[in-house]
C-alpha cells in the first residue's frame, strides 16, 4: 500500500532528533496580530472570528508550487483542480460553479472576476516568493468587506520591498512538463523602496480525463439498468490536452514620509495559454481550442496618521480578458433561427429533436420526441420543411434548401473582457485606549463585454458604507460590533451585521461568541447573461448561412417569473420545470463558539471552532446548453474545526488541522462538502542549512451517490532542501519536492484527470 510511504517518510524525518532548548515557542514573541477580521489591527485572540495564518516559513517550506496548494493547510478549505490550469478553492465547499462564495484579496484589493465571481488562481500576476503571509477569516465577513465575503475571506499580504534581498532568482524543472522560472530585483533609496519581478510557469496538466458515456455491449447496443430502465453510464478515459504556459510581471513602490504618511503603488500583468478539450456531440470540432487569458491591475493606496486618526485612501483598477476561437463542422441547418426559438421554448425537446435529426443524417433510426405545444409544432414544421424532412402543401411557400444538410466549417469567438474600478476611504479613530472605531465608504463599478456571454455590454455598481467598533468594556472582555450597508444596482439594499464577545480568561487564551449575517449577490453572468454561440462560415461566400447555434443560456427575467424546461435538477432524469424571478440573493446567518489559546509550557497553539450556518442557497447550472438558476433552498451546515501548531524545539514545527462538516440538503451545493477533511504537517529547519518538510492532506465524500459513497482524495508532499551561503552575500538553495498521490480517486469530479505523482527540483539564488 502506498500509504505506508507516509509512515516511512515521517520516520525518516524523526531520525534528525529533537534536542532541548531554552528558546521555545511563545517564549520570546508576541501573539500574532491580524487585520482582516475587522480592518483593525488586533491580537488574534481578540479577533471576532476564527483565523488561520499561513506565514512566510510555511510558504517557503510547504512544497507548494501555486497558491491553491497553500490553502490546503486551512481547516475546512476544499482545494482541487478542475483542469491543470483551473483551480477550485472554497471554504466549506458548496459551490459547484467556480467557488463563487468566498472573497479573495491581495493587499486589500479584490481579485474575484465580476462576470462570474471566481478567482483565476493560476493566472494571478503574483508568485509565492512575493507573498509575506496569508490571513484567512474562516466564516462570514461581510460586515467588514461586503457581500460575497460569504463563507470566508482570503487576504494575501505581499512582502515589503525594504525587507527583500537585492536579487532573487530560481529555476524549477520536473516531471509532467514542469518548467518554471523567477527573477526579482528590490532596492531602497532614502524613503523609497521598490521591487519588480517576473516569472513563468509551465506544465502539462492532466493527460487524461474521464468522459461519461453510455455503456455499450459487444454488439454496440446500449446497456439498460433493469431496476429503473435507464441507460447505464460509465466514465471512459480520454486524452486531455490541458497544458498551460503562464508568464507574469509584478511590481510595487512604497514611499514613506517622515511624518507618518505613506504611498504605495502596485501593478501587475499576466498572460496564460491554456490547453482545452473539445467534446464532439451534435457538431464536430475541427481542432482543440486553446484558451488565452490576460490580467492587468493598478493599485494606489495612501495612508496618513495624525493625532488619534489613521486615514487610508485606496483605489484600484483591474481587468481580465479571455480569448478562445472554436472551429466546428456542422450542418448549416443547425443555425436556423427557428431552432433557436425552439430551444428557448423547450430545451429538452429541442435537444432530443436535434439528436434525432443527427441520427437520421448518419443513417441511424431516429427517435423523434413528442411535440408538447402548438408553438413547438409550428416551429418544428418550419425546420422540417426548410431541411427537406417534410414536403408538400403543409409547407406552403417554404422550400427545402439542400445546403442546410451540408456540413460547413464555422468559427465562433468566445471572447470576453471584464473590468472593475474600486475606490474606498476609511478612518481608524482611536477614541480611548479601550475604544476604537473604523468607518468608511466605497464604490465598486463592474463591467463586462462579450457577444458570446452577454450579447454586448453589461455593468453593475455597488455603493458601500461600513463601520466597526471594538470596545474593551471590562479588563478581560471585548465587544466587537460592525455593519456593512450596501446598495447594489441589481440586488438593492443589503445590511450585513456582526456582533461578537471575546473573553480573555487567561493572558494567552480566549473564548469568543460570534453571530453574523452575510449575503452573496448575483454576479453579472447570473443576473444579465445572454449566452450564445454565433457561427460564421469560414467560406464567406456562404455568409447567408451564418447565425446563432440554438443553444441559448439567458439569465431569468427579474421583472417577472421565468420558467425553463431542464433535466439538471430532476432525480429521475426525465426533465422538469424550474421557475425563478431573477437571480436570487443568497444569505447566510452564522453562529460560532470559538477558543484560541497559546500554551507556552506545552509549546502549543490551539484554535477550536464550533459553528452552525443557516443558509439560503440557489442551485445553479451556468452552462450554455442548460442555463438554469433555481430559487433558493434552505440548508443547514454545522460542524467543528480544530487547528493546532506544536513547536517543541526551534528547529521543529508540527501542524494538525481537522474539520467535520455536515450539510442537510443533498443537491449540487453539497457535492463539494467533505464530511471529514484535514492535514498533518511537519517542518524541520536545522543546522547546516538542511530543511525537510512533510504535509499530508485529505478530504472524503465528494460527489456522493448511492453507488460508491463519493470520492476520497489524499496526498503526501515531501520537500528536502539544502542551503549554502557564500561570503554572507550570496545564498544558494537546492530543493526537491515529491507530491505523492496515495489513492486512485480523481480530484473533485469523477470526470477529472487521473491522479499522478509530481516531482521537481528547484535551484534558488539570492544576493543582498
């Protein structure tokens, strides 16, 4: 069994031994200070939330190659790769569509995309070596950062250029096409410090994925389940080109005045080319369509302190664009406007009708669906007459066109461009040693442009007012109270409050009770999508056969009830009727009981969180061929999280995280909620520049069903490194990482790529 490697590796690390020392954990350091919970600098024991800090040592020694892998160290966080270049990261799971329920910040700048509120983790213009630490607020935090701070906050804090070596560089080479490089220059002159870095990151992604297909017998006939009469589905391995080639530049400049003021300017640019698969269905793809993405951002912030006030003004602009051109071979009749109207009227009927026509054209026996309405009957007749399936007096003046049944080559551009402009001002007012308040206002303007996704341009604007106060009303008691008041163009007015009491019953231990409410507002695609394929014939002499492919995903009408036929949410797969009045606002009401303690004699740090979340979540299917947004359904999520760190010796550090999470409703929102998850880590940073680390991570019961009980994922990461210093100015490090998959289950979905081990070597250089 491969799991025996875990015990063997830990035993090998243990050979280094643990010697006694006087300088033990917490003996000479203060309790960590955090900012992300309330916008106030607070001791972690006084924060009104459970928090995880991934510090610089953990980043350097974790063996992680990309930011999502780091977040596996957070209890309750679900991390996996949908593709080699597309990562899923969500606290407590729930979201099946790109994890839209978590706020992600870099130095206070939001990085989730406005059109579909996800984070392009792999394409971010930021390398791990540029990160100082990451603060994760485990729980709703809309009171501080607004809607979409729904389940958690991830705040990535970059390194100060003044603390960096003058030159840093590394190269990383390994299996599975891993080929990375990085170079950075930093400097300080008078009151100005700066840094600029560039990196590339390439790999081959998954080589195989598993396509769900109908099981066929030896004669090529469908196999049916005798219990329900439905065809038996199996996952068959297929080649999967999803390699990536990413490159980025990142820079920042900080000016600090002599009278407690500072100005920071940050900018970044990244580009990525990602391989993609194209599944042939009703149409045949002529080539695999690469996806090209680009990100740009500019961030400017100014801070100034005087008397008992600290004012911060921040503004940033970010944009994200993607380009993808598909080439297909399809009968010209697929682009008839009547087919598009049929699809709007009844998706299931039209899909089955197209399948029957495809069978007929290929010489198979077609199974045409039953017409369910007079409108469908009239449209079906018009299509049949135009393609020649029907002829005679019932067609009237409609004449068959032989070109409609001919295969033509088409192109369709799936391009989009989206941007966000934000501005915010806040003041931190220290009224007395026992009372502090932070308050401010902000605006967020989001826009997107795409013929494919929106049939043009869409936008949404959010205005915000916020305030939070921390009051030490008794010597060991603190009250935290805050609220965010927002006006969203689409969703209207929302108020997100939070109230917490912290009792510091010992100098390094505290209990907290927290109650909060948060919202997740619909993104642009949920609220204003008009998702379609517009095909252009490559032979422009046949441009009269251009048109819209009948697949159409349109956001529901907020002004009136919109109903669609769909088979996405019907357990018997016969299709159903889903009606909704616009994309709904999702809500969470959370209650938490927590403990944080640092126990110096035991060299132990411990955080325990018990929670109950009452949620109203909507099931979504945002695919173009079955675009559905259902009304909200009540869910209850409750569980416990335990996070510990043990430092018995200055050279050693051990980490243990565990999360138990139970959700009441079984639907798409529960597919990514593991009942048990966690990780165990061990770091050794010893004499003579030798480092070694092990980290084991697991989660279970994803994509549950009655047949196999869901997916199980676990992996062991082992890193071994040696450092050399030359003349105290030049530092070299050679490190090797081995990521070992211990089970054969795929990540996240049964269709995802097959698990593989990864091995790479990294040579790093620093000069100061």
